C-alpha cells in the first residue's frame, strides 16, 4: 500500500537532517523542493520559479503514488491547506498519510536557520512570515498516523507516535 509522509516544521527544525539519516527501503522515495531548486533550477528560492517547482513535485508525487511508492515530501508544510492538498492526492491513490511534526521552539529554529550557509538560510523577513503562517497539525486533519518529534532544548529529542482511531460510520435507516 502506498504511503505519504509529510514532515511539518519551520526551516531549521531538523526535517531534512532526519530524512537524510534514515535509509530508504525498496519503493521509498524522497521528493525535495530544495533539492529540485538547487539541482535543476540552480537556485535555492526564486518566487518566479515556484510554480515550476511545485508543478514538478505534484506530477512526480502522483506518478509515484500511482505506482505504489512511499513518498517522503521534504518541505515545510507549515499550513493546514498545504498538508490537506497532499492528503487529498494521497487518498486518490489509496495511500495512507503519516505526519511527522517537529515540535521545536521558534527561538531554536531561528538560530539554526541563521547558522545555515548563505543561500540555504531562509531570509529573516521570509522566515518571520513563515512563523506567522505556521499551523501545527490538528486532530481533525486527515492523517492516519502522527509522529511528534520534540526538541528538549538541550540537544536531545523525544518521539511519540499514535494512530488515529478508526471511526465506524453507520447508516441511518
């Protein structure tokens, strides 16, 4: 069964670091907007090229899900609307949806972002706008599994995972 993994968190919270540290299994693929921008578009972020980058990830994601792949979408997914769009796509292909939420303080991710090399760090103005738009995952979103990775502020993390309870729908007679 195909699966869609949606990491959620601000830039610098550790999404890509974790994704790159976990070996992929057969029929698992990471789709990264940052990697596409860097390797194909030769830029980190250019507003005029965003429709192309998002078009690529949408088409590629659909093709892979239709072939039964597990996809890890390496992007921020900071708003409910962005996540729900991908959940709808996943359901079209009968894929389960796993959210991985990086619960890291704004102060910590701001510091991490500032320590990134030039060209990789999100500019301060855009970062602040992302903080203002950020919406943590909610119970009523269409995920099947939620993993929360919480930074303890001292260099360590805790991880909790839970599955959404199946709801039985009954027909009224």
